[in-house]
C-alpha cells in the first residue's frame, strides 16, 4: 500500500513574519476606526465650513458626535437632525455644557465667527444647563433657546445609548 504524500510546509523567515504582523496591526487599526455618518440638518441649521455635523458608534452602546452647527431656528423644541436606527438611545438623553464651556457629557458653545472663543456667563450658561435632547425616536432637538451668536460644537460629545 502506498503512503499518503505529505504537503509541503512553508516556514517564512523572520522578515516575512514581521511584515505580516505589521500589516495585521495596520488592518486592525483601520477596522477599529469609527465610521462617521453625516447628518441632514433641518430648520435652517447648517454645518460650519469644513466641520460637518456627524456621529459614529465608538464602542458598543455609545455614539460620539463631531462637527459644528450654525444656528437656524433657535427656539426650544427645534429639531436639528435625526439619528439612524441602531444609533438611538433607549431612554431620552440630554447634552449639556458646564460654565467653562467644556463638554459636560455633551457639547460646547462657541461665539459665532470667533473660533475657540467660548461663550461665558453673558450668554446665559450655567452649570448643568442642558442644550440638546436626544430622544428615543432619534430626534436631536434644542432643549433650550440659543442666542443668535451661538455655534454648537459637537466635537467630543458622546452619549450612552442604554
């Protein structure tokens, strides 16, 4: 009886192994990059030039926003945009601002036309002031009236969807 033939086994040299490991790291890093979805702003709102408002799923049950929105209608209850299914919270979520204008689980307000100039007390900011409501239907709406000079800066804002 004839013995089965053995398959040839390839043992790559150290350089090939290192290149393969490096390529795998690059692919893994790319695969972990969040894919941001652009929003369609409503009610006269628009994105600040070169800063489209968008969002992405970073980790399970968390989404992160980026970009900046220039005001259209600024009254409480104004719908700004809607999140796609799969990116909506199970309970209503609020995004607010602290006195220093830094994100407090939420957004930052800048003075229109002055990049990096944070709105202060004169604009009515107080600790815990909630600016946006993100409801279970995915609508992102103003939870407070804004002054005409405000720009909503979403960079770094995130919400837990649970």
